[in-house]
C-alpha cells in the first residue's frame, strides 16, 4: 500500500531502497565501533548542540573526554560534547524512559554549557560512565593486541 502510494506520487523506489540500505549499514557500522553503547540521552539544563530536552534514543561512546552521541532513528547527525565531569549512576524509575527498553541507570554528564543525562542498560554502565582507556590516537587497548 505504501509502495503504491509512493509510486503514484512519483517517488523513485530505487532511491528509497538505497536510503534504507544506507540507514541499516550506518546502524551496523555504529554498533561495531569500540566502546559504543545504546541508550537514551537528554539535556537537563543549558543547551547542547544535537541534543534535546526529551529523552531520545541513540548510540553513544566516549573518546577520552569527549562524549559522542548519534541520535536515532536516522543516525545522520553526530554530536560531539567535551565533558567536564560525570556523576555516579542512579537507578531509573520504572517508566522514566520509554525507548529503548531495558535501561537500568542514568548518570549526569557535565559539559561547559549544559547538564546531560544518559540512560543505559546495566551491562553498558562501564562503557558510558567510566573514562575510556585510550592511547594517543583514541584506539582502545584491546584493539592494539591484534597487530
């Protein structure tokens, strides 16, 4: 039904297929980056470019003192936020964050211009809240063993 409507409107279906394949490929590429986690993020106070006041699902990771956030569903933009401090994780209320499901805790990240909250699953807390162990080029320590 949707395909027929788009065909009547004159949308080239090949363009839609290419866009869908690009989105799926980007999601897979992001999920395979070192130190990446899936969660939700929001701005609590101030302004942060690329983030909003409502919880928004996406993929995040920390590279040294920079928080890298890629909001879903299109995964086209990436917000780079230099961090000043990270607070201890707190448990989430049962329906505080709706999507993605299974989020267990949230921590407050402090930047120069804003306070952010990032919610992650229990198994990803060490990726989101602990400082990463990176060398001078940002490569994780376990990747250096391969060469």
